[in-house]
């Protein structure tokens, strides 16, 4: 091996692990800083305080590995640091069956993880006259399309259903439609299907999440179907999805008492 090749290999082995190397999304001044032991310790403390433990593949573990490598190579010392406690933010967002943990450094997201949590048992809301409510129709989707990842078309259909159930012009903050929109946004950035939030996660107990509810009508079904189709890339509805469940409920109600409005 030539002296030049030896030097090149040595340089590659000794390269410092910067924040931009371990977290490609990090930009600005922090991006060029070598990850130091106290940086990793700061993130470990934040994870323990918020989550209750260090995440197995979280930001702290990644930073600890990079810091150890940098320390062995002589790029950083044991007491070196680039970030302080106020630079680290960890938030938790609870969805049915899932908890989303987002880690940020200097206002820049460095990791987003999903933890599974127990699902609450479905709670059925009765219309009081024997008819199937919109909330109940949404809940039937848990049985027909429980494992389907939430897409924009599903979120749009759920939003249309919630607005018709409540009679309000906007979705309910923190309600089932808001959860569906958050899930669709996250799913669009999630690669593996097993990590995505499903209709079963969102619609379990949907009726109990609606501040108001009403019997499902054919007009409701049409509105939900139109919303799902408009937001589907193939301009169609899922055969056992939200629109299909609402339409089935409307037909049953129509047969029962000829509800048309």
C-alpha cells in the first residue's frame, strides 16, 4: 500500500462525526460541530425525563455512539459540549394505539418514533331511535378495514363525516378528524407499513369522540363518498373503507324508516 493510500485510509478512519453526519436534517452552525459526550448526555437526560427511559434507537443512542467515536479519535474531550438543556425538545403526541415521540435539537427535528399503546375499548353511541349514527358507522370501519394505513382520502372522508355528525363548519380540535389528519401526515413520511397509523387506531371508539351525533342519511353518505373520492389519486373509494361503511349505514337506515334528510 502506498504512503498516499495509507494516509487516505487514516484520514477516513479519523473523520469526526458531526451533527449533520448523524442527523442529515440538521443545518446551520450546529451541522459542522463534532458530537461530544456531554451533547449525548444532555439528550439522554431529556429522553429519561420526558419518555421515562432512553429510546433504543433514539437520538441519545445515536449521539452516544458518535461521541464515543469522536472521543477515541481525539476530536472531542470528555467535557466538550455544543448543546445545552434548552436546545433539546422532546414532545409526545398520543393517537389511538400509538404514541409519536419527536426529538429536536436547536429547533430542528432529529428523530420521530412510534410506540404502541393499548387501545381503548370501543364505545357505542346510540341515536335513541334504533338508527345507525354516523359515529357508529365510522366504528364499523374498524371491523372492515382495521389494518388499512390512514391516507389523505381516509382523512378527508372522516372529516366530512364528523362535520355532518356535529353540524359544525369546522373539525373538532383533538377530535377524530384531527387525529386522522395528523395520522395521514405522519404516514406520508413513514416508510414501513407496520409503523403507520391505521383506520383501526383512529376509529376505535369514534362515536365517543364526537360531541354530537346523528342518524346516517343518504345525503351524509354522498358527502363522505365525494370527499374520499376527491382526495384519492385514482378518484375512487376503498371497498371496505370509511365511505363504504357510511353508505351501508345510510342504506340500512333508509330501509328501516325511509330517512332521506
